[in-house]
C-alpha cells in the first residue's frame, strides 16, 4: 500500500545560481545563470526536494523568482507548515485555494511533496506516477513506460546573431547524439535561420520555437513559406495566452502547431481540442502547476490522440526529475527538452547530474527520493539558504 499522507514539520528554501556554459537567448531575453528556488519539505526523518524555476524577469511567464519567493514566505509555507497533508490532491487544493495562476510557485512545492512521498514509501517517482495514473483510470496501454527518454536539443539565438555560429552549434549537437534539433526564432531571426539549419542537417528531425513572439496577421505568410522546410511542428508561434489565433494559423499552414506557453492546464487543453488549435502539446511541469496536473493532461491527451513531449525551462537536475519520469511513458511521442547537464552548465556542475549517451538516451536515475542523487558539493557551492522554519 502506498501512503500519500505526511505531516510537514519543517520547510527550507534555497536560492540557486549556476553559471550557464553558454548564454541562452530566446525571443524574450538572455540568461547567463540558471537561477531558481529549491524547496525542501521535512516530515520526521523523511525529506522531499522540489524546484521552482521562473526567470528573474517575467518574459516567459508572469512569475519571477522574486514573486515566487514572496508567495512562499508570505502565504504558501504558512498554509502547510505543521499540517497533516492527506494526499497529492490535498496539497494541490491547499496551494490553489484563493490563488490564481502562480503555477511555478505551486509546482515547486507540489513536486517536493511527490519526492517526500517517494522517500516515505521507499519507491521511485515512476512507481508513484504509475500508481496515480491507475487511480486516474488512464488507459492501460499508456501506463507502459521505458527506463529512459530520448533527448532533443533546444538551440538558442546566438548572442552574436551569427548564422555561422548557429550552424556550428547544430553540427556539434548532432555529433553529441541529440535526437532532434529545435531552434529558437523571433521576428528578424526566423526563416533565414531555419533555412540555414535545414541545409546543415538534411532531413534530421527539426522544429521551431517562437516563445510567443509572432503575430498572426503580420506573420502568417512567413509561416506558410516555412512549410517547405518540413518542420515537425512550430512551437507556440503566437501570443502566450492565445489559442484562437493558433487555431487560425493551424488551418492556414501545413506544418502542425504545438502549444507551450498557453497550455497552462487540462482545462485549456480541452478547449484547444474543441476549437482544433493543436494536437501536439509540450508538457512543462513548472508552467502547469505541478506533476498532478501533468497526469491530468496526459490522460486527456492519450484519450484524444494528442502527441506529447516533455519540456523544461531549463531547470537544474532537481527540477528535471519529474518531467524525465513522466516523459518515459508511452504517450510521449517526441524527444524531450531534457538535456545533458554538461550542455547547460559544463561537466559535473549540476546539483543532480543528468547524463546522455551517444544514442541520445537519458536513463532515469534509480532512487527513492532526490536526496539520494544530489551532488552535495555543488549544492553547497551553488545554493544559499534563505529560509528555514526552525
């Protein structure tokens, strides 16, 4: 029998700052460090780790590290400290009561509770996910899973805005074993970048990611021109809270549309299906408010022939563990954005090291809780404790 209840005796909060190997630029801004927050929940001798990983500025979502920190310290920590939590559903209800949005904040705490339950029950996260998928009555076929995921690389916009730099990066990533290429685009860095990459990689799997930077009326014909480059799909080309214009674009061009920023819940997913906006979805645990919502989206998708893949912000290795495990289930069709730690930070610089083999496979860590696989030297070097309830 799997226990889902725990009394929260203590909470710790850490700020993380890991230098990036190469600055990562998307349409909204540039990151030079992976800054995030690590939440640690204690229940007696047991402990659970979670990560909230918004950016410092609100260019991906409305949340920032500062806003999440404030919500934790002024509201959410007080709600669960000293309380007996009855289930994963219960902690989600507690975090959501009277709180609209703030999904990154919710995800960090909710994921820490999943990890706490893994420690209490001495089971892997994949075993716990399997248990909850069965509770949700997901089709048995889609409870099948692998011990690994396939990894694809997300290629940012070079700081020097050089097509030659982009082409060199792409060559190197393919040689390292990544199973597909995704390039970031924005107005002014779009079709020429796509054309150059396609010339380098031939018919290798490729898609674009706009991070909501284009406008339907202004740019629809450019996306139609992109049809000739045979992308698997275009990820979130239009506004971050839009599904209507995405439905229009889906009817206007041949290349399929994938939802990212606008897919904040299973409710939005159901609406997207109704208006035929997209049947390819990127599941980001941070964006949707936690792993339980990810399971609900998984059930909706597998019931409706929607193709899924796992996305990251990216987080540190701690934050990547939930989507790594969920992405190992059969309903995930495309290589995930989970990448080797070395790609982001350099070798042995992550708090939890993620390794990829030459076949582009990342095997799930064998552990009954994240604390078993943390690099404690890196944890000490890259984190600062800013709160403890004791």
